C-alpha cells in the first residue's frame, strides 16, 4: 500500500506549469536529463498541451531530450515551414498574428485584426490555414453570457490580414473547428449542443452558416466516438471513422427476443471542395461495447490516395477501402497487441479501484514512405501491417500505449507518443528496435514536424 501511495505521489508531481506567454520566443529549457545515448539526431516539433490548456510547439533534440526552442501555438502551413501565431494585445481587444519561419523562429512579418482570437487545430494536427495558404481561420474562446454561449470565428487573408468573413453566434450550442477547404471557401464546424454533435459548413464568400451536404443525411450527426479527420494526399478529401453505438431497444418487457438497434461503425468521407459527404458502413461485428477498445480506431491513407484503411488493433481488425469509390474491399483480422498487465497492475486495481485514464488516439496510423507497410498503435506496442497481404505482426519491445505516430523523412525512424508513460519512444522501422526515448513535460497531442539530421 505504501509503495502505491509513493507511486501516486510521484505521478502527481509530473504536472507541467503553465507557460508564461504565448509569444513566439526562443526559450531553451530542458524537458529531460540529457540522454546522449539516443540513436537519433533529429529535431522533432511536438504540440504540447500543458496545465490550464496552455499550448506550445516544442522543438526537441531527439538525441538529448533537450527543448531547443519553444514556439507559440499557431496554425502551420501545409508544408510545415511557416507558423501563424496569434497573440492578444491592447487589453485583448486586438489580435497580433506573427508569421514565423519554423526552422529558425525568425519573424517574417505580422498583421493585426480587431477582436480577441486564438489558434485552432484538430486533434489529428490539421490547422486552420487553407492548403493553398490564402486563408487563415481563428476563433475566440467560447464564453457564456446571460445563459448563452458566444462563439466567434474570423477568416482572414493570410497575406494581408484583411478580414474576409466573421461567423458569430450566441445560443445554447458551441462550435468547434473540423477542417478547411483547400481554397479557403468552406470552413467546416462541429455544432455541439441540443443533444447531438452535427457537422455544419460556414460559406466564407457569403458569410453564411449552412448544413453539410450529404446523401440521405447520413453522417451529419455523430452516432458514437468519431476519430479526428485525416486528409488525402491532395488535401481534398477528409476521412474519419464513427465507431457507431452499441445501444439496443431492449427492455425488461421485451421477452426472450431482443432486436438490437445499435449503429455499426462507418467511415465518413468528406469532399472539402464540393461539400459532399459519403458514408461506408463497416461489418456490424466490428462494433464494440468495450469503451476502451471503442476509442482505438485509426485511419490511414495510402501515399497515392487510392486506398484508405480503418484499423483497430484492440478489436483486431483492419478494413481496406477503395478511397475513390468508397467501397469495402477486404475486412481482415490482425494481431491485437494486448498483453497481460501483470500481477503488480492487478494488485494496484485491487487497492485502487478507480477508472483508468482513457487513451485518446490523435494520429494512430502512418504509412511507410514506399506504401508497403502501415504502422498502427496497438493495444500495447505497434502493429505492423503488410499493405498487400494485410498480414500483421506486433512490435512490443517498447511495450507502451501509444497515442500518436510520426515518421522521419527517410522513413528510418518512427516516433511514438505515449502520454500514459510521459515519453516519446524512438523506434527503428527496420526491425522495431528501440533507439531511445524522450520525456515530455505535458500532454503531447501530435508531432507536427521532424527535421532529420543531414
């Protein structure tokens, strides 16, 4: 009991202090004791969410674990070279947007707009800068006024800072960013409230909020947990997976028969240009009432954009999908990677029967550069899937629960974020050998860029 008490006390001391400013300044500070044994010379850029929701982008030396630079939160260009970092000024009546070169932290230019705005991201790392770099979307922090929520978005010209459109609404619902069309004409939002989460479209040229266009209305309303969206290589399509629901219409008066009315999982494909939405139901057997497994779906898109894969190693399934026709080609069983938690963990649950923190997968599957393999976060470790045969194996040498994965430009190293362990593991893609690890100071949402040593 004392050992567990000391363990809990140690864990409670790991909370990160809020960072004092969101300004894009260079502030070297160690995130871990230097580890010169890490077999990697990359610099990784981690979007880190600290205490109180204070968010920064940390440039971390993969060899030593030292934080080389701290950049303010902001929207990254599609090539990850330029950062648009907003800062509230003049008593939060104006927003100064710093345009920063990511590699050097040098400010290239800036512009100012009226109102208090912040940067917005999706959990998978999509930022609110259109793919062509023409439009930037910013949002307020929703506030409650006289019982209603006030939500506000501004879409501005990313070159001049001129405001193109403002979306402002006051009511019982709030709105969250989902995606931006490649040309910046359509801002996709989730409407939270009224007992459901619904997808809406804000038409930038007319400054009008519209319903999303879809076949038969399917996919407009979330049925279960929905994964963060993943873009096709050309940026036109966004794919996500709705885990469905396991509810039924059974009651105690139904007698011996029970007809389930749960929704099977389905893939949702959204054309960000035409505003079309398509859905593809997956086998009903892949629905899970186990909430821990329910959250571990990931989507991966092949480098040529022709094939998408829905993967859930916790359930032990992978679905191969024709991404252009949105049809299911194959559904195959794969290795789950689940391991016995061991006697120590079981004893801990006996003495401390509290709910464990649930994982939240923000980027759980990536393709190898040649498109032949898929790396996916398993229940523990990494599942490696052959894209041709869908045969799989598990890398469990680093037996952790991973939440986000990223590959180096040469495809030789996989960086895997484990928020449960508070580390980023470095893994050789040749054979799964651990190359080292980096301690992280707070919740690591996603790795947004990797600069490999030359």
